[in-house]
C-alpha cells in the first residue's frame, strides 16, 4: 500500500477558528451583504445564516439568488487578512503532529486560497503541505458537494482510497466516506457517526 495522503480541513481543524477568525468573517459577510443589497444589519445577518443553513455556504446562496454580485469580491472582502491574522490560535502540538505523520498533506478548505495561504504562513506550517484546494481553486464549489472532492483529487492526482480526511464537520466527512476515503472526525463530545472511521477530540491524537 502506498503512503496515505492526508487531507486536512483548515478552520477548526488546524486552528481554533471559532475563537477569532469565524467571528471576523461572519461580521465581514454581514457588512458586505448589508452594503451590496442595501439591507439593515439584522436582515443581512439573517440572510447570511439562512444561506449557510440552506446551501452549506453563504456563497452558494449569493450565486443562486444574486447572480449580479461578484463572488470573488465577496470572498476577498469577507476574509480581511490583517484583521484575521491579528490573532491566530493553533491546535495544541500542531507542528509536532504534522511532522510525525508520514505521507503527503493537503489543505482542503471552503475558504479562499489567499486566506488559506496566509493562515498556514501565520501558523508556520506551510512546509508540511504540498498544496491547497480552496473554494476559489475549485470553481466556487464548496464541501460537502462531491464535485469539489473530485476536483481536489484530480488537482493533486490522488485516489480517494489512498486518502485520509481529517475534519471537524461530519457533513464533509460523509461525502469523503462515500468516495472511499478513510475519515477522522475531530469532534466535540462523545457522539459517533458511521461516516467517521475514527473519532478524536484533539488533533494531537492523530
């Protein structure tokens, strides 16, 4: 068997995005929607959450319902790098965990490529990864849509059966499992799921 290829999610997998990054991104998305669609703040925030719940990504709701808006402008504006990088919260023992895992490693994220590159640099872990598959390198197709996984595998010339995907989102792992990947769920609590081959509560348990 060849060495596995590790497919890592970025936010809340390699770093604690909920502590700083997600609040910044959510606030920026709400402000962008408010400006572009001439909405009140509460209505813009409600729309952001509604699209996220209905489509798995606010961006997909924008593409479907507001085709006149520029999705790339949305991604860039809603990931303000200076503000996002003002606080970075790596997972405990992040570098040592990545260093001891044999096999190539790829980041697979619903964030844009510029944000992923900046975050890996801020975490000082770029050297552990052979590349990044981001939403704007995958034709604006987010996880858990299967097309995004197929594009990522083609981009890096990998076979799903040789990949191990590490994620905090079980929805994203369901697709990975259906495609034949091994799956690791970085979860909160003790709940199991048939799509997770292994469950961990801290990344250093890999």
